[in-house]
C-alpha cells in the first residue's frame, strides 16, 4: 500500500492518505505527551509497542462484534485503517476512580464505581478537553442523538470485552478513552487502544502499568507497556 501525503500530525500519531480513498495509514511515533500536549518526550520503542498492542486489541474487539477501523498491520510502526469522519469527542468509561474524576469530584482514588460511569469530553487541546454532555454534542452538531447512543453502547461493549481480557492477565481496567468516527454512515471505533489511553493496575499490588507512569514520573514506562502486552500474550519482536 502506497503512503501518500500527511493529512494530520497529532501528538502521538501521524495520519497519511493512501492510494485507496477509503484507507489511511496511521504512523505510531515515539512521541509521548501529557497534560494536553504541554509535556512531550520521545520514548524508545513506544511507537512499535503501541502499534502492535492496538492491533491485538482491535482484533479482539472486532471478533466480539464491535466494528473498528483497524484493517491490518503494515510495519512495526504503521497500520492500515479505514478513513473515518471523526466525531470530535472522547468517550470515557471508568470502573475505578482515578485521574481527573478524583480531582473534579474530590473522591478517593481507587473507589470502585458501581455501575461504571461514563463521561464525554470535547477533543480540544486549547480548551483542555472540557467535559461535555449529550446535549452539547447534539446542540453544537458534533453528532446526532443516534450517534451519541451508539457511541455509549459501543463504549460499554468494549468494557465488557476488555475488563475480562485484562483480568485474565492479572490487571484491572480502571478507565479508558475511545474515539469514534463515521464510515459510510456507520459509527465505528477509531483511533487507538493502548496503555497511552487507559489505566491498568496490577490486580494484586495495584501498581500502575499505564501512561500514569509517564505523567507521574514513575519510570519504566515502555517496559510496563511491554509487560502488559506480554501478560496478554502479545509478542513485540
Ligand atoms: P491527537 O490528535 O489527540 O494529538 P494522535 O496523535 O493520536 O492524537 O493523532 C491521531 C489523529 O488521527 C487523531 O486526531 C484521531 O482523531 C485521528 N484518527 C484516528 N483514527 C482515524 C481514522 N480511522 N480516520 C481518520 N482520523 C483518525
Ligand atoms: N485520556 C486520553 N486522552 C485524553 C484524556 C484522557 O487517552 O486526552 C484517557 C486517560 O489516559 C485515562 C482516561 O482517558 O485512561 C480518563 O482520563 P482522565 O479524565 O482521568 O484525565 P487525566 O487525568 O488522565 O488527564
């Protein structure tokens, strides 16, 4: 597949057009950002690890009946995906309180959330990705009511599949962020699922194994991502 011009350069990935109008190539770079892009560092092997991690998870989700943009791995750091019209919102499900909800609501980190809770955020770094609700999404025309319902339904379906998958590897899926887009009229899962966009804790020790290691300067960031992958049976080399 031919990699043509760069369509968009995000904080962690670059998006390229291809010789097929319906397909894009995602290049997973080593850039690692936190705090809405205010801190950026290069972490060796990250692009390759997240690319292969994402491929594994997307294939599991696809097999469970969740439509995704993932087509195939192209190289260590590249994947072919379906070209989506992205909906500019982030869908977050939380099984356990951590991160921004702890700061916003003054709750204890580690509190189990029953039922799991759901939040929408607007994808806008300049505004610091503000939290929004279903009405905002419809009133400002970011998505229709049906698309909002579909995003919620699919985000919770992902929870059902991935909570068990991670638990089988001795990990708690604390929270995660998904992005959706529209492909020929259908809402499907886009972007990536990797330890960059979720929280994973060891079930016994509650050690943080995700991007919080970078945010909180805990060290061994990519070593942790690789360990998570190995626990799921992913081979990186
Ligand atoms: P950010 O834009 O948050 O800095 P990335 O560096 O991950 O994030 O950039 C990837 C960009 O590609 C994101 O804006 C994401 O919405 C977009 N994207 C992901 N998957 C697709 C897809 N299948 N079609 C079109 N755009 C996509
Ligand atoms: N998240 C993400 N991208 C964002 C914001 C959040 O991938 O721009 C993920 C984050 O890694 C976590 C979940 O979404 O798994 C919830 O994030 P939270 O709202 O707690 O924000 P944070 O404190 O991580 O900035």
